[in-house]
C-alpha cells in the first residue's frame, strides 16, 4: 500500500509540475512530498524528475512511469466505484462535449428522460463542434459525428443519420432543379466545410462533386435556416427536415441521390468507465436504436 500511495503522490506532482502545488492539493507538507518521491525513486531504481528552481519535469523514464501509474490508479478508483455502485444509484457529474445542433434536436428530450431515471447524475455540458482533447481536457465523454480520427480513443456508435439534399421552392424556381449530381457545381451549396460532396445513388454507386456557394459554417442549424430562406441547397438529416418537407417549405433535390449515412459516436479515453458514464452511453445506445426514434437510419 505504501508504494501505491507514493505512486498516487507521484502522479499529482507530475500533473502539477510542482512539488509545492501537489503538496497543497494533497494537504501534505512540501518536505513530506519531496521525501516520499525520493523513496519512490530509490524503490524503482531511477530518477523520475528533473528538478530546477523554477520547474519540475518528468525524465524519459518518468514519463513512461507516469502513464502506467495513471492507468493503475484509475483502475483502482474504478474498482472501488463499482463496489459503491452495487449499493447505490450511479451519481456524480458527467462532463460531456456535444455538437450544438445534434444536442438541441436529438439529445435534449433524451437528457430530460435520463435525468428522471438517474436523479443523482448531474451534467456539465460543453456544446461545441470542436474536437475535445479527452486525454488532456476534463471531459468524460464526447459525442461526435462521423468516424473518429484519433485511434487512441474508444468509440461506441450510438446512432446513424440518413441525410438528404433539400432547398426552398423559391430558390429552385430561381435557379432550377438539378437533374444530375454534376449540376450542383453551378448552384449555391450551403456547406460545413470546403470539400467535395459525395453522393450515393439508389443502386449503390457514388459520385464526388466539387461544390461552392456563399456560405460555409460549422452549424447545421444555421445552414438549414439559410436554406429555408432560399439561400441554397443543404445536406440535412432526413428526420430533421421531415416537417419542412411535409409543409412544402423545403423540397428534395436529386431524390435518387443521397449523402452517405452519418454515424454518431460516443468517444471516451478508456474502456474503464465510471458507472455514471457507462449508464449514460448505454442509455443513448438503447434509446437511439429504437424504431420510433428519428435517428434510426
């Protein structure tokens, strides 16, 4: 147990890059922290920190030891948490990074129901399209659209979104209805980023089209409002525009062609999840997979 306590103290010093700040966090005298780190270095047989008057930095061996110690401590804390969760409902704060539009349209009703089922769980939600650093930021789970780019993260699929091309009737009256994918090159296309649009035909074939237009934005909600205002053609989740299509505010464009289905993923830094995060992800998987849910693709 002594070496485990020293490992925990070592991790705090490494995170703070300071013996003094780590001592303040742990409520220990600075001399005690220095002595126990020295004991740990003697026990493992190598120097873990390079010390200077201004800063404490990990050695190469210290960085390797830090990664292993952090994992061991996390596993021990989760093991204790699992025993506690056998006796009580999951509780605590879930820090989640979520896309704005996806959260407003799809997650808000689910979050309300989840909070009723698990009243001991609270949320700290950061609504942003930017990629969260799950290794460095204080984030328990991030939900992102499309396959994850970081292979070090654990990705669990929670939903699939069938997407369509739509535009307002007055825009199509002014500019004409595209008859084939290549025609999109001559239209105002409302885009999330400057990149070709890939369209998939009913027969499974696909085609890439270079598109342009006046607006590029990181909000699908904004782009859809621009489409409703007659500013161009937009890619949108089919379930999101059903009401506008039914009311005639929007029309399908190239109905035989669709953008690829987009997956929504819950991303975590590890498979070893506290109960509060595990039940939240399980809930999203179960409820977004239901046939009645608008995300079913």
